[in-house]
C-alpha cells in the first residue's frame, strides 16, 4: 500500500520524508511502547539463577544430551573485537592484542574437552554457529585449530543439510579468508552490515563501504556458500526514512538470502559504549514504526518472505520452508530450522539449551578462565523448566514462529483445556484484539499484519514472570523488568 508522505525535520542538517501510519496514534504508541523480552528463550535469561549449579547441569546432560542420538547444535562464542561499535549490546572484549585470541583458544579447548563427554558420541552436529564479538578476530590458523578441536570431540558432518555458519565483520576478512572458511566446512555467512549511510556509520563508529560488502558477497557466491545473511539495524542515530530507503535499495540490489533487520535498543545504563550516542540523534517511537513499515514494504515487494520478528528470507530459503511446514524454531541465535533438539554453548557467556533447562557460562572473561583453571566447567547459572514453563514456552514459540496459535494442538500436546489453563491470558488478549493486533478464527489465534509489528507484546501476555514483575512494585523481579528494551 502506498502511504502519503509527510515532511519532517530530523535535525538542522537532515530532512526526511516519511509515510504516515493512520492506524497508529500517540495513545496507542504509548500503550505498546513498553519494555519487553525478545523471547529467544522462555523463561528469559533474567530468570537464570545461581542455584542451577554444575551438579544440576550434569544430571540434565545425562537426561537430555546422553539419552538420544538426535542431531546436536553447537554455538561457540568468540568475544573479541578490534574496535568498539557504539550500538553494540553483545558480550564483547575490545582489544588489539592478538595474543588474547591464543589464550582464549587454549581455554576454549579445555572447555570442549570437559564438555564433550556429556554428549552422546553418536549425535551428529547438524548446526554449528560461531558468534561474538567478532569470530574472525581469530586468524586463519586459529580458526583451523578450533575446527580441528571441535571435530576431534564432536561428530561434525559434511552433509549438504548441515548449517555451519559464522558471523563476519566485513572489515576483518578478505577473499582468501572466505576461501578458508569454505574449506573449513562453513556453508553460511552472516555479514554485519548495520547501515550503508556514511553519516550513520560515523555516528555508530562502524565505517565500512558498500563496495566492500559487494565484493565479499560476490566472492561468497563464487565459492558457493549455501546462504549469505545480512544483519542490519533500524532506529540508529542520524538514521532517517530517506537514508534507510537508500540502504534498503542497496541491500536488495546485493540480494542476500536472509536479512535480519534488528531494532536498535538504547540502554546506555547497561551498555557503556552506547553512552557515546546522543539520545537526541535517535528516531522517535513513531519514526521507528514508520521505518519498520518501510522495511517490510520494500522487502516484501522485492520478493522476500517475512517469517516473523526481524527476519526476512527468500521464498526457497530453509527458514521459509520450515515456516511453511510448521517446523520453524527460535533460539538464542534467532530463528532456526528444527534440526536439533539440544544446543550446547561453548565459550564465555554462552548458553546451552536442553529440553527442560538452560545453562549459562560465566559472563566475565576472568571468571571463565578461573573456572577452567580449576578444572571445572564454567557454568555460572541456569534455569530448570517446570511443566508450566514448557507449556508457555511452546505457546510463545508458536506465536513467534507461525504467527498463529492452534489452541487444540496445545491441548493435545500437554493434556490441558486451553480456555481454563489460560483464562487470565485470554482476557488480557481482548484489548489487543480490539486494537487490531490479532483475531480469532474458532480455536486458532492469528496475528494480524499490524500485530506482526507488536509480536513481542502479544507474547508478553503469556509470560507469567513478566506479569509477576509488573505486579510487584519493588524487588528483584521489578528491577529485572527494566532490563528489556522497549518493543518499539
């Protein structure tokens, strides 16, 4: 739908033309622009506690990791970056000292040696993801060594169905680097693009030219990587609808297989690097909604499929196929195909996810090293899910992944009467239905086009921990609720 333009002044230097969104008014924006989780897990990481100790994890591993030959997913966190990006909220260590990589790799090897015996040796690693930080902070020899260590302790595969991906800072790789990555078994690349506008790049301290991304993309296709993904952000300082439209046009021209378009979350009290960003340079909640509408409109027109929160993919992409088949999943790396029921996290701050629990490693590098020096796994905290947690996790996952919820399926899976079990939640959904975020067709909840912009708000209705935090005027849970970014 073509929306009428209206000119506004972004600042004294820039003027942007933006479409109006008649379905949104200030009252509705204020109603839904509230802190809320992104639901890469349920319960969310703020519920993880220190009473989930190593013995609990060992028992969970015996019950989940060792009693099946189902495929396995591995995540390896490499925290180092050479430069600070002001927007970044990742667990990272900024350093130009190359010896830091060598030290970390030695400790990571120790963790792999301790962790791998907890997994059945017959479980094939169908999904592997290196994230950070900047995984390509490791040089070629170190990446080769890491893959050799992983292959020595886990059952890696060369199957065409595997998903072996690595996050890349385009400023840290060359054509030869991509050739090495392909040779090491990686078949998916995720390029950190963020934005193509030079003024926006300057404001976030992330300068990288369009030509660099173009060359790397073309080279990756030459080497026949299965999938190329771009990570971009909207809501950045100095970003306008006009500049964002140009970034979208350039992105569409390069035609990545997957696009993750994240909303910038400005939390300077939690992330020191964000204090370098002037709050007055940030778009308003109204402008961010218009940016999201522009992103959705242009990418859909270009042939991409919007599979849910933040993510757009080509119609023949595995994620689109998984969505069509009702097999799409969501985990700590975002959307995923349903290939592995368990995720083992390796490295500082990494999170392991099993059927009935989560376990997180130490977040501080010194604490991570100290645990391994003592010869023990660096697990610092976690969470064991109750039956109610598992029911709510299933409900939230289906809403996020399918953009709908069949209550009869939930009833059959868990042996409950949905209207009785979620009576309070059904009442809480009525205002969202009145505002046009969702509708009911018999026993099936369907998220509307408008509701897709507010997907987190719909899921929040089923989050008992968030409701409990909101009901308390003080205490730990209330303080935790403000750790989330706003939904708009």
